[in-house]
C-alpha cells in the first residue's frame, strides 16, 4: 500500500482552487497526493461546496485516486497533514474593497498589498495565520506550511518571528509571471530563462536575466521601455519604464514597483478606474460571480480559461512546483519567501526575503546574492522595516505601533494624513481587528 499523502488547503472555497487542483493533477506522477482537504469558514460554505464539487469532477476526469474532502473543521483537515497551503482572505473581498477605497479618499494609493491597504490586510491576516500555526504545532508538527495569503512577505515574516513553525515558505506568482512574460517577449521557452531574484515580496528585483546561462539583461531592459511589455500580472497595467532610469537602476523592477517609481500616475489611474469600473476588488467581485456561475455547471470538469483574468495566474504552477520539489528533494532553483540567512547582505539575517533558492527536502536554501545595488537597497530596507513594524502591530494590537507602520510606509505622504487614514480604516475594519478593540485599546 502506498503511503498516504495529505494536503490541507485553508481558504479552499477560493475561486483559485481549480488552479491548485489542476497543478496537483498535472504533477501527480511526482507528487501522488492521496487526500486533498479543502477547508473554509461558515461564510464561505456555499463557495466551498461549488468549487469543491468542481475539484472532484476535475480529479474524476483525470482518472486519479485523490480523495477530495470538503470541511469547515480546520482541525480535522490539519490532522496529520503533510503540506498545508493557505489562500484565505480575512473579511473577504468586501474588506479588500475598503482597503482600496479608503486611502483614495485621502489621495493615497488604495491597493491590496501596498501602502495602507497592505498594512490593514496584514493586521487582519497575521493573527489568523498564527492561530493556524498553533494548530499545526499540535496536529501536524512535521508539515510544511506553504503560504499564498497576502501580504505574503509580511505573513512569512510574522510566522518566522512569532510562531514556532520553521517549515514555512511564502509564495507569490509575480516572479514566475515575470519569467513567463520575459520568455514570451524574447520568444524562448520558459525553461531556458533564469532570473536572479532578490528583494521582498511585491518588492522583488531581477538582478540579472539569463537565457541558457548567458545574460540578456540589457536586451530585456530595452524591451521594458514599451508599456505593452510591462504588464506581467493582470491586476496591474503596464506603463513602461524610462530607458535611462532602467539602465541606471541596473535591476529589473517587478510590476509592483510602479507604485513606488510612478506614484502619482498610479494614484491617478487607480482613482480613475475606481470611478469608472470600481476598484480592483469590485471588478474581481464581478469576475468571481461569473466564475462561480461557471463552476456550478455539472458538465464542467476542467479549470475554465476565464480564471486567467485574475492576477494570480500560474499560481498552481508555482505552488505545486514548490511542493513537488520539496517532496522529491529536487534541488532546482525557485524564487520564494524564506528566511534571509545571509543571502542578501543588507537585510537582517532572520528576516523574510523573496529570493532565488535551491529547493530541497529541508526547504529552500537561498542563493547568495550579496549586497543589493545601492539605488534599490534603501527602498527594500524601508519596506522591510514597515513589514516588521506592521507584524508587531498585528500581534500586539498596539495603536502607536500601527500608526508607526502606517507613517513609515513610503506611500503615506505624512504623519497627519497617516493618522487620519489609520483611524478611518480601524473603524471600517473593526469587526476583523479584535486585537485593537480590547478594553484598553482605542
Ligand atoms: C498578483 C499578486 C497576487 C495577488 C493577485 C491579485 O498576481 O502577485 O499576490 O493576489 O495579483 O489578483 P486579483 O485578480 O485578485 O486582483
């Protein structure tokens, strides 16, 4: 009898689940998962049923022996799991819409993982992930935690700092999206591309780009000056980079860097589209409605192509590629969020970074990147400080710490505006921030 291989996915009712299931089906030969437990909360019960039944049909069509379980009992799902993947959203898309809308009232970027929105997503998410970690210590102490929940960098930082879980990897689809996008621009197969990634989640730079081991950085820079070539994820339009700026920067920015190097344009565009078609969360709410209608179709037994309109494309590839490499001790190179351990000289040893790593059965081993170029080092360090202070605020529920996190974020224009946004958002998200509303809280 083959050994049981159990995966628990928290936030299993997510519209992204068919991506993940497709990944497990494609890589079944290398990773023969026998039980997939999709977990959600009461409020996500209906979605869990719909997406879970689609998952079952997908597995049946593939002719594989994967038992798909749907449950609201997280502890039952975690018991003896080998891998735990997390893709939940505290407060659902309604909370994300508030993260996006409220800062815009103050002329500040409203975005899921950057600026005040990223801070609040972290404040809501970190207590929940730490609770999951406590359950894991008890129910599946040997399992790997593969976190996809945003803000993925801050969440990984919090797990490393505030839990006893060491087997944690944070994952994002931005690096793989950049690799795929650049491969396409260069007209080469994805497998021939390698990018040396270093930085933080949604703040990662490509320090060099190789095709078959030869650097093509200069060529890639010249392609990225064209706006059509710079949208590597569906949720961020591309606006092209100034050629001389890019050359001088001498590193490949990720799509999220547009919020930092083109702040005014991005705030204006975000405002404009919020007025025209709604914020990204509101657009996604409509997309999700359509997706769930499709998922209900009993004849559907594959991942529908419409899911590719979401920003998380290639998520399954990234997630299952990582899990498969850990399971098989592959030793291939993948960019993930993990403890720096000296890989990037200018970031603390014990902080989470997003960096190219060798993936082994003992987890990611970061490749040594040395120091970041001086022109990018400061911004990365600033965001790292922001993430650390934000994680501390999430754990302590301390108002002054949250205010500090808000005001040191480079997208917050002043301490006064920062305080106004903070107060507004604390009130709006009260229900999901109990740590700030204890007796002695605000
Ligand atoms: C990108 C990011 C993810 C994020 C997603 C949002 O791909 O890397 O971290 O969750 O976009 O996509 P959405 O379709 O929800 O706007």
